[in-house]
């Protein structure tokens, strides 16, 4: 624990009473007096000393010490004493990340190979891998966008990773329509990034089909994203040899990533998808802004309370012990 003062200049007031005692004229007060014709005889009979001028009431040593101590305590309270706690370090991430996940009808195909060799639904395989990826994003802000025929913001930017994972688990194939609107997903991501105030902005777009229903072409959307400082990583999990909605357009996904300073990856199994996320992590290390501060507790009430208690105790003591007081 460390003690500091918020207004240390207050201690300049400590010698003020001494200066007033030295420089200020004494207080004078006129009072009525009784003239005694035989005053000299009275003083002679009582052997009292006679002096000219005002009468200065004597002060005991206890009164002087109490006055000095209370003044020091009052000035100390005015200096705003503060108790410093242990340093607290806060790490704030300077990276915002959007996961754009394709949930079109083709994501229901069961052609993703699990590590045990079984076949798994494409969307379920993606969910299982992304869950671990999200869990490792401690400190990052993540937004989740799902898209099919239309694109929707499932979660805005948040550091509540559990909520992102839970909402991702609740998504089902076809919830956003059967078609694939990659360009709209990129456009919605750009608008979502408008609320971001950090420099590192990543979009990870995962799709298993070709763009068929976007209002803006994916390539144009990628160029706009690059101008907005958004890096796009595209991941293809579909069948390049398919037809229609189920055909994965590898060239388009690669073109999107290239125009937005990112990279394109293709995965046909769950293990390969997990390795892709590891490579994305390696190429984009997390950047943090570290801030350290010490909590401050105001304790000015302590010297103020001590001054009040000491003053009252001494005042009561002098009152009880003054001469001439009857029991």
C-alpha cells in the first residue's frame, strides 16, 4: 500500500497560524470597569502585582499541543490523502473480427470427413471447428454474420464469446434462404465495420457455393472492403465439381481474398478446416493495447475525524478540570 496526496500544495498552509500570531495585531475588546477609590490599599493588602495594559489569558501546554495537532490534521485532510492499491493491468484488443458463415441449402450435404473417418454435415463440421476458434479469441471483439439468399447480423461486435458460440449453434441450414449471396455478406460486413474504431479488421468468409443472388458482385464488394481497411480470408468447403447452387467457385473466392489483401483456403474435411484457422492465426497475430493504473481510495475523512475527536476530548477534559468547578 502506498500513500499519496491529490493536493500536496495544501501543506503550504501549515505555517499560516504562526504567521498570524507573529504579524497580526492582538485582538482588543473594551469592557466596563468598576472604579475602586481604595484600589491600591486592596492590592497592597492582598500582595497582588499591578500591571498596565490588557489581560492575556494563559493557555496550557495541552491546549497548545491540541491546537497544533488539530491544525496539522485539518491541513492533511485538505491535501486529499489517497491510498494507492496494487497496479491493475488491462489488455484491450485492437482487432475486430467478423465470421461470415454460409447457411444456404447446400450446407446440409454430408461430405465433410471427421477425424474419425465418418461423414458429417458441412454446417455441423463448420460449427465444431469455429467453436474452438472463437474460444481462443479471448480479448477480441467478434461479430457473427450468417447468409444464404440474404445476409443477416447474428451478433454485433462483442467480447461475449459464449454468446457468439451459442447463437452460432442455434443456426440451421436454410434459415437465411436456399441461395448464396456472398456479395451481400461482404457488403453487410463493411457496414458492420463502420462501428469499429480499431485498425486491424478481419473478415473470415466461409462458403460452399457460388454467388447467385447478391445485389452487389462479390468482387466489387471486396474492393470496397479493401478501401475500408478490411482484410478478407475466404474458405471454401464445397464441391468444385458440383453444378448450379452447389458448385464452389474457387476462382471467385480466391479473387475476393486477393483484392482484400487476404488469402483463400480450401478444405474438404474437418481437420483441414481446423488447420486453416491455425494458419489465419499465425498470419494475423493478436495486437493488444496495454493500460496500467492504480486504484485510488480517498482517505481524507481519517485525519478530519481524528481532529474532531481529539478536539472534543480535550475540550471535555478542560471543562471537567477547570478551577472553581463544583462537583
